[in-house]
C-alpha cells in the first residue's frame, strides 16, 4: 500500500492506492454507497493522480471500484443536495475551482496509460471516469449509463463530449438524452470497451493488458497515447506536422535504440524509460 500524506479526517480514506512493480492500482473505496464520489474522494484522487504521473517507476495504472456491485455510480447526490441547500452556486462543465481539480476527466495531458476495470454499475460520473481512461475492461455484469438528464443535471465531467466522440453520434445522443443504459456486451459491440469477460476472469484479463503494455517501451506508449489523443480531431496533414512532447522524448531516447538492437541480437529488450 502506498499512502499519501494528508491532514484531512482520521476516517479511513475514500480511495485505496497501491503500487506493484511498474503498476499503480487506484480503487474507489466506498462500496456501501456503490463508490459514489464525494468531494473528499475527489481531493484524494487529485493527490493520487499527481503522484501517479510524477513517479517515474510507474508505467501504467488500473482504476476500479471496491466490491462486486459497482465501479462507481457517480456523484454523491446526498452531498450535492446538502451543498445546494447550503447555498452553493450551480455549476456546469468541468471541476475548476472545486476540490480535486483537475480531476481525471480533465487531465488532458496525463501521459501514462490507465485501464478502467469495470465491475457492476458505471453510472453518471463513474461512467465519465471510465470514458477518460485509455482501455476499458468490463465484467459481464457491468452496466453503463449517463442518467443525468433524468435528474435535471448534465454529464458535466465530459460525458457529453466523450460519448459523442467514442460512439456513433446518433447512438451517443440517444443515450445522452434519455439516460438509457448500455450492457457490457452492447458496449463491446459499439467499440466502447476493449474486453468483456466473466467477473471471475476480470483480474486476469486486466493483467493481460498490463503485461502487454509493460512489454512495450514506456516512452513509445506515452508518445502513442499523446499523438492519438491530440490528433484525433486534426486534419491528417496537420497531424503529421504537429509537435508532440512525448514523441520528441521517445525519438531521442535510449529505448529507441534499444528496441531495434534487441531485435537484431535476438533478445528481449530492456526498457529504461530514458
């Protein structure tokens, strides 16, 4: 277990954070309320993502929810009602100025790959967290939805924008305007998730993705993520000529020499991330 310093409540943390080898595991830990996210959880997550990005020994992350019932059902609505009753101003898109900013949904320059391990419900802000990850592995019992319109709200953590980019537009709009749910298998058919497996096989499937990522040069993985994400809305000609920070680092790295050399010498490459 990797503990981060905190001066907040002595209550148990809302998020579990541990590191094993090159991988960081982040677990939303409020299973009694289906891992609903309150402001304290967001504050803890901000510290964790800062540490995750800055620790050069870590090359990939896995985000999941505690228990078998939910990845996360999104915003803690009881807390929201109390905040509104207390006079909090209404808000729209993004979390700027709120505890935990920038949240994962707004960390557009997070360079390392994050896998969402989705068990059970991924609703509202929970679904938005998964959409902000790079790979989604879901259990067969996983259910996805953005039900905000049914509550007089909007998927303000990027769900409106990301779902419209990651699904066919009319399909996305239908789900956004109605709050209809997506089964894991339907999400797989639509290309929204990478794998769907039985709940008992979820950890093995996630482990397989992690193993494959760690076989690759870490700077190459980061360069691919950056270039694919940044260029997806660019004209193709501009994509070829744009500046990519991580690609520049990869291009001049020792690992860029190590890969071809290891192939020629018929041995596994030894990546250093430099």
